[in-house]
C-alpha cells in the first residue's frame, strides 16, 4: 500500500511539496490500488491527474516531467525512500504568471455600462479624478473606491487602471493605487483583460516608467514584470516591441532570468528590429550564442543589421562589432554559411548603401572584400551599380587590392567602369532636383570610377561589344532627354520673370518719381537720399535682369551634349538664378524708395507708407525662399558633390590605432598585409596609454609597401613603417610629403 502526502497545496501553488512514500515494488498496480481517491485527485490536482493518465501510470515519466531523474526515482523505489517531486525551475516561473485573473464584469450589462463604464472610461483617458469621485458618489450603493478598481469598464474587460495606464495618466494612477488596501494589492494589480494583459503590461507598452515604478513599489514581492500577457509575452517583450527604451532598461533585470532560450532569442531580434541596440547588446554579452542564432526567416542578427539605414548609432556599430567578434571565433565553414545563407549579407548591405556595416566587418576581416556574388561582383562593384558613393570611396583604403578589384568582370565581361556607365534599373531616390542634375551625378560617378581603372581597361569591350563610354551613352539617352526637357522648362520660366522685371525697371527710368525741373531738366528729387537709392537699385535691376535673360537664352540654345551636363549647363543655370534673385530684390528696393520720395523728410512718415514698404518685400521673401533650395542644390551638386568620395573618419574601414592597447592587437591589425615580425605601440610613460602612433616591422619590403598604401603610413627604413593617427581618429600621413 502506498500513501500520497500533500504538503500545503494551494490554488496558486499547484505543485508545492508533493511527497511520494514508496512502499511497494509494482508501480503499475500501485497507482491502481492506491487508497487515495483518483476522482478527488483529479479535482484537486487536474494537471497531475492528466499527466498520470497520459503516461499510463508510469511514475518514471511522472518523475522526469517534474525534474527528478530516472536514477533518483529507481533508487527511491528500491530503498522505499521518500522522494520529493518539485516543479521545474529552469525558467524561474513566477507563481502567478500562468494564471488568469479576470476582473468583475458586473458593470458591463444593461444600463450600468452606459451610466457608469463609459463615463469612467472617458475620465480615465483624461485623468479626471473629480469626475471619477462624482460617479462614485452618485452610485455609492453599487461602487466604492476599492471595488471600482476590480471591475471591468470596457467590453475587452479592461479596468480603470488599464485605461489610465495606457493613457499615461501618472497622477491618476498613483491616486487610484494609493486608495487600495494593502491586502488588496495582489487581487487588484494582477487583474487581466480579455487578452490577459495586466495594467502593468499597458504601462510597459506605452513606456511610462513612472507608472511602472508606482505599481512595482506598492508590492515589490509581487514581481509584476514576470506576469505574462497576450501571447504569453512579458511586459519587457511589449516594451521592446513598441520601442520603449527607458521602460525596457527598467524591466530587463527583473525579467531576463525568467526567459527561456526561445523567448530570449525573440527578444534579441525584436530589439534589433525596433532599434533598441543597447538592449540587444546586453543580451548578446550575456548570451554570446545569440550571434549565430537564426530567426524564423533563417536570418541572423547580422543579416538584419545589414539592411539597416546607413546612419547607425554608436550602439548599433558596437553591436555589429560584438556580433562579428563572436562569429570570427567559429569554424570557417560556419562563418561562410552565415555570410551566404539565406542571403549574402555583405551584398545586401552594399546594395542598400550601408557603409558603416561594411566598414565594421571589412575592417576586422579584410579578406571579405574579395568575396563575389553569383554574378562575380564584389561589394564595390555592387556599390557602383547602385550609385553608393559612401561605399565606393572605401576602395581608396585598399592599397594594392584596389588595383586587383578593378580588374574583376562579371558574367557579361562588364568591368567596374561598365557598371558605372550602365544606368541602374532601380535608381536610388534622387537627392537632387531634376533630371539634369541627376545626369551630372551620373557623369561624376563615371569619372570617379574611371580614375581607378588602368588605361588598358577604360576602353575594354564587354560581351555585347560596348565600351564603358558607349554603354553610358546608350543607357543614359532617356535621362539625357529628360534632363534637356527639365533644363529648358526651368530656363523658360525664369526667363519670363526676368523679362517682366527688365520691362518694368526700363520704363521706370523715363517716369522718375516727382518728375523733372522744367527749367533745367533735372529731377526734382535729385538731391534726396531716397532718389539716389532708387536710381542705383533700378540700374542694378535692369542690368541683372538683362544678364539673366541672356544666360537663360544660352541655355535654351545649348547643344545638350553629355559633357554639357557636367559643368556648363549647371553653371549657366546657377548664374541665371543668381542674377534673377538680384534683379527681384533691387526692383523691390527701387519701388520702396520711390514711395518714400513722395513724403518729404519734414513730414512724418505715416503708417500707410511704412506698411506699404514692408508688404512689398513679402512676395520677394516668398519667391527667394521657394527658389533658394533649387539654387542651393545646384551649387552643391556642381562644386561639392565630389566631396562625397572623400574619406571621412566615421566611415573609414581601418579602426583607430588609438583603440589598440597592446602590441599583439597592433600586430593583428597589420597581419592581413603580410608577416609582421614585430609591432610596437608608443605609450605615455606615466599613464601607459597609447599616444596614437606606432611602428610595424614586416618580413618583406613589398608587404610593408602594401600596408603603407592602405594605412597611409610612412616608410622609416626598408621593412619598418610608422603609422600615425590624427586628432580626428583616422590614420593619416606621417609627414606632409608622404
């Protein structure tokens, strides 16, 4: 005969202290002959009973399900010992987190819903405590402040705390919680709506840390952060899902230890998706295996970051480096599989222009630049094809590899210059207005790529017999035509305005304000200051408008060859717009000064004159403001667009030398260029901090030369090079002559 001893079982703690005293050898018959009524067992402990039935009375399985080993159960069986079966603690599950605590629904039926619930809902949304107290006073026979908090006021079974927390009504929530009796904290704060969300979940979703602290501080032992809501999500999951950074940080420590591996993985990927990179960093540092974990799309975190916008935060950049450092510790086959499956993340980043991602990876693993996609294209070829200058400029840091990469051709024998000459099928969103300036950018990219190509490759034909220049002409015909149309329409519109101004200011010379002295023929107001202002401004307006007309006329009669879009046409348009602006402003000044001439200085200038002078400048300001962006874009595109190919410290491939603190790290940095026999960082004798420069000795001189070209250092003697770091953090020449 056996005995079941139940150690203080409660409704909230179903498996607390179950002791099985073993007294017989026949386990199967033991459960059949047990004196404990199985019906009573089913009613008191339905989960144990279901498990017992599912396993056909096999206690070995029963013990294993609840954390006991087979050996322990068998040993207890043989020796008639007492074994204690405890619930699994692998996830540190809170006692309340799997139970449902619905609120009372007494108010949701009949007229009470419209008389009480709807007004309470509106009051909670606005944080109107006065209205809540009025409702309690009117319906005091039904409600009091304590019972109100435990009643649902919406059809979704949300309580007044749910609504107020979701509306971020901090003072309202604090007042309501302060009215709860200490004995009712648990029964009130654990209430869940139809989706099993507590009011704490609502506070987490909207990111109100103050409300979360108020709820938590009332009963710290309750651990509201561990109570799961909709789809078994924790409040931390909800905070991350809605991008609530402060709330996620607040909840992390209280939640991290209750998550299983799948939940932690989902939280990690969700943090990256919503841009909470600091949260992803915390998870990665605690669980490095997340670097190789894949989501439901078979993608790793690096795949997701490869598609992020180029303007990455510091945390995102640090996350990439941490991920890659962990990936590099894996076997080469695993690294290769991660890079190429399900998509080739390097080429995804190159296609989207994510230069910071590529700089971080290539800087620590230079061999990645030689990886090719299925069309035999490197990341730099893809950058050229999609017109990402911010990635292409990184090729200048490649040293000799730059020359090697320039020789790569795709399956149609297109080299890098062919790709620059081919108009992209899906051009990126234009950052310049008009097809003419887009054509200018296309020409600039073609010229920049041409500069790194060897002369023998610049006129090489592809499989279709096209040279890069011919391919550029063929594929850019439509853009060239659209650029011509845009330029002509702009010139015609501006020319019309310039002509009107020239007509007005020309006529003003023969109808000067005040007229002429009939005896001597001189203007009556000749000695007046305002007359001099009128004369000068009218002359400038006439001159500038005439120049503007001629410039726009030259645009209309241009040949519109490819080379004209590079400098000639943009310069003409820019000069024409500038002179047009000047003519508009000076014409307005002439008009205003003429007004003041009719009111001699001896008389007071009344409000009519002043108002008129001010109002005249309103359309001028409006016109200049509307056209300023066009002029600015033309100036930038013509004179500053080449700067996009200049290397900047934030996008350099090679990491800062000052970030290396040991000679071994410095040696590792230069090892891709050849065999480094010695590497020495120069450090401050007092602080032992790197001073920003060091010496590297290679085995061969050509290896030193290769590193010199890539890192922009200076040869000291033969195989020894000196590398210095500028104040900006990017490697620069050791001296002015380097």
